C-alpha cells in the first residue's frame, strides 16, 4: 500500500471549547507513507482450515510507516517518522 494523506481544519468558535487545549490544522497537514496489510492472512486461513482453529476475532494485521511534511513537521527529521500497526477484527 502507498498512501498520501492531507488534512485541513479550523475551529469557528474557540471560546466554546474550554479546558481542552488542542490545535487546528488550518495550515494543512501532509504525510506520505507505505505499508503492508493482511500480513498474516495465509497463516490465519491455514490455522482455521487445517488445524480447526477459530479466527473469529482477528481478521488481518498490517504495518505502515509514514513521514510528516509541511508546516506541522518537526525540525528533527527522525521525529517526522510514524509507525502504525493496524488490525482488522470481527466483533
């Protein structure tokens, strides 16, 4: 998987949001990354079919690496790298 994410947002009534400090994305947030999804799909399928195990809960697992760019990036380049673990589950 290859991804490019863009986010933009602003807050109209800042006076209504008291007690929780947060920043808006009014200058745009940009990141790019790559990853692998469904890493253990063959293993989970084999576990279910051959060994009779249950895969009712975990359906997929993936890993991604993203790099933040633009106005909200950090000065230290290594601080802009983000690692993500994803899991698909059945409930």
